[in-house]
C-alpha cells in the first residue's frame, strides 16, 4: 500500500508538471509523464536508456522477470508463491521453467547432508561411527 501511495504522490507531481498537457486516459496507476497510457515499447526503451546510462550490458526486459523468479527461489521462497507472483497459470509451468534452479539447490542440500555426516565434529553433535548402542 505504501508503494501505491508513493506512486500516487509522484503521479500528482507529474500532473502538475504536465499542466495542460496532462491526459486523462483512464484511472491508471502507471502512466506516461503526461498521464497517457504507457505504450508497450516504453518499458523496454526506459530500461535500455537506464542500462546505457549506468554503463551496464543490454538485457531484455523479460530477463528482469526471469531474474526475479530466480532470486526468489534462491532465497527459498516456495515454488507455489513464485508461481503466484509470476502469474503463471499453473504450478507446472513455474516448476518446468525453473526446475534447474531447484536441482542446483537439491545438490547443495545433499552436499550439506554429506558434510554433516562425513565425520563427527563439535558442531554437529553426532556420535562417532560405531558408538551408537
């Protein structure tokens, strides 16, 4: 809600700056600087300009979406939650698209288990092999 209120305040400022050029094309949260609808190519153009200004390599706008899902999964956000955020129509689409990330995490988890049981240490509080009675 805070983000939407900030957006509303920014839009009010944009309205003042645009003055008579402000267009009332509808009750949109995100508009162009003159209040008009955002054209489909505009986010890509803005991203390209921002990347160039920052001296970063070009990426497609869609890559941001993929990065978002990847980062969420890397932070152990459940796949079902990622599905909802991404707006995928089914869990299966999300799972198939990002299963390689889950496979990497599975490998890391199995390595952690191997490390845990490899040899007893003060940190894992496991009895030494052969000492279980």
